[in-house]
C-alpha cells in the first residue's frame, strides 16, 4: 500500500490541470456574487422570502375581510366545522 501511494505521488497524482496564477489573481472567488453568497443562494433566499411574504399577505387579507375566525355575534352556539378544537 505504501508503494502504491509512493507511485501516485511520484507520478503526479492530482497535479493535472492546475489553474494559472493570473486567472486566480484576477478573480479569486468566481462563484461568489456578494460577500458570502452565490447566485443560486441569493435566488433561493429570494424565493423563500417571497413565499413567506405571500403567505403573510394571505393571512392579513383574511383578517381584513374577517375570514380568520367566525363571528361571535350569534346568541346560539355554532358548531366548529374546521375540524380544529
């Protein structure tokens, strides 16, 4: 096993296709758009925030149109039809 490892090191092992120093110096972080985010990370965050905002808007509209809970103005007990206690 030690001989195979030595042959791999002597043969170059992982030394194929090293990037040139100039390409690294000109753009040391090619995947990053911001300080720590890639473009796919930014797109994912925007999708999550948009989804949360739309769900909150739906809740706000339900409250505004009084659809969030039944009315308590009736003198009779109303059976809950939502299935929730």
